[in-house]
């Protein structure tokens, strides 16, 4: 198998032009980045320039991404990228988040003038990397985008240079990130050595071809296991799964809540996309023989690229993908339980949300375990399981953005991040109280909000993948999470506090209320009208399940 | 949709729009009642104009056959099924079914032969004309004529132009349950058109008239002398309700028009009930008067009794036929054609059963619409017909459910006019007419008997009634009985014709009565008298109404509207009698008695009110002619009461000829009772029948008129002595044959007793049980609370505490040391790697 990147010819130049509309949004992001660099020189006095440029740039990118007429799934730029519905789904999600995030920063007035261009520079380059990450089709691009997404994050964590906690958080984040990246690249190199390719489709084909022999060579099997575990380590770091979660509380506490929002939503979404892509590329070939699941025969999509299906030791391979599902389930379950339990004792709202993020990473990983277990099942089942995970991602975006926004506005108004200081504030700001309740209920998964539908779909998907123990674990965790989420509601609404000095000085900003209400409204809407979004998720899931 | 249908739709929806506007306008109209009145009157007038345009369009598209041509040559019941005939406008009706019936019909009877036959034995034996329907003609050779006698189902005269069919379609599907479709649709034929025209015209007159009659309601505060505050002597004061009155009138008109347009029993039933609730609201319009509330409730409850039967009928028809639609369409089988098929089947099978030895070809199963159950048996058809008729008895106030109508005068007089003429009671007769193809001869006999009983009985009760409106109410029951009787003996056109003419003169009479009450403040005949000079317009128009209802005219030439329609009914009855049936003779005699009584009590009413000495002079002194806005409707209605029965000059046809287009095909003889044979209505136009009928009717009417004139007009006989001479008869009549008392004793008291015992049982048994249960639940709750606190809560608290401690413990991992973090991460990776190998 030749490496597609090497082959450069006239055709590939023509292909380049054909592929360009697919990256128009990314080009817009790049243009915005250059603009940020020049902005301070061009308009030294205009204090809102960065906000304006960021808003216009994000809108432009979002519009370009939405307006792109998605062609049939195909590789682009010589196989580096893949243009498919799955990538488009995450791209739109990320750019939509970017728009919301820019509005959110405008409302929270966080990056002060002096660092505003840098802030948006980092945010935009991070998003640029993430958008590419969602469509990476080549290990080169995987590595590149991982770093493109990570490096701005490190800088963002420490953007308040004079704040010691921020600097410390940035340092921890960077070192931890570097180690995780190292582990991941080690794993990637092992895998490419095993398969002799950097191209995901090529690796997949190689893996399935060599599977028959793998059973005969235990050493090669552990080689593969080590490669997968190490590659997974990098992803687990970004998803802040146990035991790679340690950076999360410290970074979230040290960085500002806006940066926390960015890390908690955007980088999670992008890594989820990459995770699913790698799962379908590397683990799907191992799932061909998953007949011991009690499901029907494997779908034709697996048969289509397995050239020597008859030679493969079906039972052994089935065990392989089930093993991956089991490990993913264990890691997800532990992260979820750990996050929920440790969140109990938190007094700082950002630390609490950090653990909540860990727990939600756990839920998502449980869903990925379900996807892995269902890889050998008929395509419809696998597609449905994967679509549930994607739907969870949409809802996660909205509710996490919402609750971080609540935390940010509380900080702006009360200048504190200690939950105990929020006692009774709900009386003075009913809109914030109501919307916070909606976000928290949604995070718990109570009807009629979207969180309920998302969680229900996720658990239903796990049940479909026959991972009953994960369903039980997930339900228990939902109950556990109830305690600390509702504690915030209780503190805000039912306890009494004295805010005589704060109430008079700070007038409520109606645009903040509108922002919060519209987020809450979207959650409520998704909670009752979820068929169409779920249909999009199904389309995205269908396009990625080709390996 | 055809333009006729569009126009009718607009005509139907306009009153609804007016109702909705007044409803939404709400309290804003309480001060601006006259705006609401104008709105309602305008909408019903526009509705009338739309109906008029629809009628004109219809008649332009389908001019009726000339009477001269069709008089005798018109085939007997030549329309096997009206909606099955091909009609250019009815494109949506599949014509395949119609071909089945119309083709292959054999006809070789000619006019001379036909009459020779008739004259030779004085009876008609239609079957011997050889006109046999398709399906039976093939087996005619094997069957003797006695069998053929009953096979005269349909006949077809090729020389006659085929009459137009109905325009049928659906506007909106409310629900679908399997094959049952509940739709809002239209069934438009000449009957629908004429009914729409009549209802909107009469309603328009009543709307206009009410402006004058209900003027008091425009005031902010109205004093109701008949209602008392807490039984004190002080009359009740309440705000005027002009807007509400017109709101209900609009809804009433909308409901009635919807009923007329309906193309299925579901829609009929919905609007049937709407009409019922409107009458309840309007009869109880003076809701502070106990008598009005009682009358409204009585009307409603009595109607429920009838509706119960109707629901049984609907259930029978639905269960058996799987449809509620009248006409066949691509989606529905259609009750009419199903009933037709079942009837034919029953006739054939009974014929075959009788002639068993004869070798006959097994008649092929009637091809019902494919894919639908064909379980409609003859018995079920009879049951369904009786059930539906039961509803009609309630709505049209026929014996034995007539008791509500005389009490219904508690409503404002224009409402009585509307109920008695155009809307409520007409609905029952209309439904019988509309449903005619489904009503089997046995049911029709029942209809005739009920109708005739009501006609005679109500007429006798009217003789002694002491209040204008009550006399008119009994007269309505009697006239509706006439209509039912006509329909029951096969006089379809005669019955409907009488319904239409009756609407005009009854509305006229009621509005005239209202004018009298408006002027004098009372409707007691005994207190009135000599109003002729004070109220000339009212007196003259009322006289026209009396003449019309009595059927005044010159026999065989011309007369008022009532003359023509009553003539048609008598013609049918005479035909029945002349055909030798003893039942027929009895019917004719009773009908003549009823007609005699009608003339008598109507003129008694008129004489006592308008001529002679005034019995209470202060009433006469204060009496005055009503305002012009009340007189104009009277004049318009009296013009129609005179002329509506006439043929339209120049074209040579009138209402009967238009109605002729819609005549449904009916079976002529009963299956269960073979002796009951309905004469075909066309033969009633034969001169020798007509002659008898005219003279009988005339004699009855004139003798009634003369008797009334002798007693009350010229006072040759003393009314009081006459009354004393037959005291017990008068007593029985005044107590209305004790029927109300009977109902009171048997049903109302029984119901009250039942209610009381139920209340007792409820208080003692059910409440006792409920209280005990509540006490037990309370105790259980207390016990449960203790358990909850001591066991469950404690458990959860302990669990929560431990979980919290666990969380705090795990928190310690987060030390903040980067070295430790990295170490733990690497150790974790190795553990996972080992795990991957272990499993």
C-alpha cells in the first residue's frame, strides 16, 4: 500500500482545487487568526476590535460550514482529510460552539482589552485544529491537529500571566499534556509499524488482513494491545478520563471560567470525533467475529473490506473487540463514578464543574464502549448506538456551556467562586436561578430537558449493545450526580444570604438573561423535539461506519 | 367543488362566523347589542342570498320536469337511487354503481294500456306492467305474477329525462376508524337546496322581527316581571341580553344548516345535538324564570329520550353496514345503496322461498362495494330505521314525546317561531325524508301511525288550549304529524312540500302571536278580543296564516300554500284508501278529522283574539300596532304563505316539481308484513284520486271553519254551554290526556326516587367506606412515616454519609504535585495494559 501523501501529480493539484470548498470555514478561521495578529497594529485605539473581529470571523466560518454542500463521502487533499457527514457534523458543532462562545465572552467581558487579541488568537487556532481533527484521515494530521488543539489550550490556561494559580495550572497542563502526547505518539508509531501505513483506511485494511496471523503470535497481539493502550492514553488525557484526569481540576480552577468552558466543551467534542474515527478504523477490523455477543451476523460493511473473512479465526477476533469495549467500559465507569463522588466535597464551583466534566467524559466513554461492543453487530444497531453518543455530544455542548456561563456570570456579579457565597442569590436574579436549574437538571438527566433524552438514548444504546453492567453503573451514577448538582440549586434558591452591597451596585444585564434563556430554551426544545437532531446524528454515524 | 356547493358552504358558515364574532366580542357587545343584532341579521341575510344564488344555479343546471309532461307519464319511482344517477356535476361519485341499476331495465308499458288496466279493476298492479328491475327480470319467466307483485321495486321510463343526482363529497375528515370514516361533507340535491332556502328565509324574517320584539333587551337594565328575587314580590332586574340572543340565534341557524347539508349520520348527529342544545339555550333564555328553566330542561331531556333511540339506530346501522355515509363514494359504501341492495335481496329471497318448487336461477349476490363487510340484514335495517325515527319523534315532538313542545313557548316568541317553523322540529321531518331510502315499509307504516296519532291528538288538545302560543304549539305537533303521516304512506314529496309551506305560515302565525303579546302583554285568549281595529296589519296577516294552515282554496283550481300541500297529502291518503286497503280508509278518515279540527281551532283562535268584544278593556285600550320592523316580516311571510305553493308563472313548475328531482326510490311492499303496500306517489296526481282528495280536504276544512264561525264568530252557539255539555271531554283535553301527569308520575318521580335512594346509598355506604379507607390510609401513613424516618432515612443518611466520606477520601488523590500525577497516570496506563492482557 503506497502512502497517498507521497504521490503528487497534476491530478492531485486538480483535486486540491476540488477539495478547497470543504475547508472554506477553516480558511476563514485562518484568515481571522492573521487578522488578530494585525489588529492591534491597525486599530490601536479600538477597544472592541478583537470582539468584533472574532464575532464576524466565527459567524463567517459557521456560515461557510453550514453552507457547504456536503458531497459524497470522499478523501481530500491526497488522503489527509476525509470529507464526510461525520466530520461535517462535528465541524458544524464546533463552529456553532465558537459563535456561542464569542457571544459568551462578549457578555462576560473577560478577555480585557490588553489580552483580547491573544485570547481569540488562541481560541481560533485551537478551534482550527479541532475542526481538522474531526476530519483527520492520516496519522500525520492526527498528530498535527492534536498539537494544534493542545498548544493554544496550554497558553489559554495561563493567559492571566500575573495570576500565580493560572501560571501553575498552565505549567501542569503543559507538562501533563506533553507526557500524554508522548505516550500517544509512541502508540501511534507502534501501530504504524505494525501496519506499515499512516493512512487510516490503509491501517484498517492492514489490520484486518493480518488478523488471521495475529492469533498465532501472542507477542504481536501484545504489541497491538500496547499500541492501542498508549494511543488511547493521549485521547484519555484530552477527555480527562481516570487516570489521566489529574490536570482537570487544577487547570479548571486556575484558569478563568471562560477558558474552562472552552476546554470542557470544544476540546472534548473534537477528541470525541477523533476517538470515534480511530475506533472505527482500528477496532472495527477486530470485531468481525463478534458472534459471541448473541447478535446477528456482522453487517455487510465489514464483509466488504475483509478480503479473507473465511480464514479469520472468528472467535478470537470477537474477543479482541470485546476486550477493547470492556476496557473502555471500565475506564468510563471509573471516571464517571470517580468524578461524581469527588464532586461531592467540592466548595469551588469551577472545581465542581471540573469533576462534573470528568464524570461526563465517563458517560461518553461508556457510550464509546457501547459503540465498540456493537461494532460487530448489524449496521443499524451500531449506527443507533453511535448516534446516541453523538446526540449526547450535542446536548453536552449546550448544557455545559450553559452551566459554565452561569458560573461565570455569578463570578462577575459576586466576585467569588465559592459555592457557599452564592446563598440565596437566586432571589435577586431569578432568571439566572431558573436557567441554572434547567442546566443542572439537564446535567442530571431529568425530563423534560434534553439531558434526559440524551442520557436515555445513551443508556438505551448501552442496553442495545448488551452492556447491562454499564447501564446499571450509569443509572447509579445519575443518582449520585443528583446530590451535588442540586446542591447548587439549593444554595441559590433556598438558603438565605445578605447581598445588600451587591444588589444596588450591579444592574442585571438583559442580554445576559437573553443568552441564558435561549440556551435553556434550546435544551427544553431538544428535550421535546429531538427526532430531527437525532436523524442528523444517524446520518453522521452512518458515514463514519464504513470500515 | 361545484359552485352550488361553494355557495351553500358560505351560506352555512356565515351564521357560524357571526356566532364566533359575538362570542369573541364578549362583553364588548353587552353595551352594543344592536351591533351584534345587525351582525347576525346581516349574516343570515347574506346566507339567504347565497342560498338563493345556489338555488338559482341549481335550477339553471337542472330544470325540473314540467308537471304537464310528467304528470302521468312520469315513471313510478323512476329513481332507483338518487345519488346513483349520472350527473355532470357529481364527478366524484363513481358512476359504475349507477350503471348497474339503470341498465337492463325492461319497460314496455305504455300509457293507454296502463290506464286501461287501472280502470278495469280499479286497482293498480304495477308488476303486470312488466317493469322489473335488473336482476329480477331474468328470473321473471319462472315466477308467477303473485311473486312479481312484490318485485316491483324499480322501474324506469326511458322516455323521461333522467333526473339529476345529488352532489356528494367531503370537506373534512374528522376521524377514521377502520372502514368507518367520520367526515364533514355535503349531500346536495333539490331537497337540500329548498331546505336551505326555507331555513335562511324564515330565519332572516325572524332576525329582523326580533329587532322590534327584543328591543327591551337593548336596555342596560331590564326588569323581568315574571322572575322574582328570592320569591319576594320585587321583580328581578338584570342586564339586557340582546347580543346573547342573537348569538344563540346564529348558532341555531348554523346548526340547522349543517344538519341539512350533512352527508352522513355522524354529521347529522353532531348537528342534531347542536340544534338540541341551541333550543335548550333559547327556550331557557329568560333563565331567571323557573318556568323557562323547567321548560328548557324538559325539552332537553325529552329529546335525550329520542336521541337514545337514535343512537341505538346509529349503532345498528354502523355495526351492520360499517358506514355512516349516505351516498356511495370511492371510500364509503353508502347507506342508501346498501339498504337498497338488502331490500332487493330480501324481496328476492322471500319470493324464492315462497315459490320453492319452481326452478329458479339463484340470484347473484348483490355486488356491494368491494372489500367491505356485507352484514346488513333486513331486520337490522328495520331496527336501525326505527331507532333513527325515534330520534325524529323526539325532535319533531311526535306522540309520545310531544310533551316538550307546548312548554317550549317559555322562550321568547321569535325563538318559538324559529323552533316551530324552520329549525328544531323541521329537523325530525327532514331526517325522515333524507333517510327515506333506508326506512323499510314496516318502519314507514310505523311512521305513518305515529304521525297520524300525533296529528289527531294534538289537534284535539289545541281545541281547548287557552293561550295563543300553546294553541299554535299543538297545531305544530298536529301539522308535523301530517307530514310524518304523508312520508309514512309514501307521499314523500307531499310530506316535504307540507314541511316547506308549513314553515312559512307557522312562522307567520307565531310572529303574529308575538305581535299581539308585544302589544297587550298577554297571550291568554280569554283576556283578549277585538284587537282587529287596533292592530289591522297583525289581524290581516294572522288571518292569512289561519287560512293557509286550514288549507283554504278553491278545490282543484288554486288556493293558499297550505291548500296545495295538504291536498297532496290527502291525495296520497286517498290513493291508499282507493286501493282498497281498510287501513287506508281509516287513515283517510282520521286525516280528515285532523284537518277539520285544524280549521276549527285556528279560526277559534283568530275570532277570539281579533273580533268580538274585548274581554279586558284596559288591555284593548293600551293595545297598539307593532312597529314597522315587526310588520314587514309579517307581510313578507304572509306573501310566501299565500304563494309558495303555486307554480312559478312562465315556467310551469313549482316546489313539488323541484322536489320530484330528489325523490328517493323506495320499496313498495313490506317483507315482514306482506299486506302493507305503499302506493306510488305519482299516481296520486291521477284525476280521480285527486278529485276525491280535494273534496275531502275541502269539506273538512270548510266544516271546521263554519263551526268555528258559528260558535266564536257569529256566536250562534254558546261556547260556554257547549263546554259544559261535554265537560269531561274538555277536562281530558285540557289535561292533555294526562300524558304529562303520567310521565310525571311514572318517570320523573321514579327518577327522583332513584336519585334519592342513590344519594342515600352514596352518603351511607360509599361515603362510609371512603371515610374508613381514609382513616386507615392516614394510620398507615403515620406508621409508614415512622418506618421511613427510622429505617429508610437512617439507611440513606448513613449511605450518603459514607459516600460523602468516600468522595472526600478520593479527593486526597488530588494533591497538586505534578510528579505524583504523572506517576499515577503512567501506573494507570500500565495497569490498563495489564488488564488488556489479563482478559
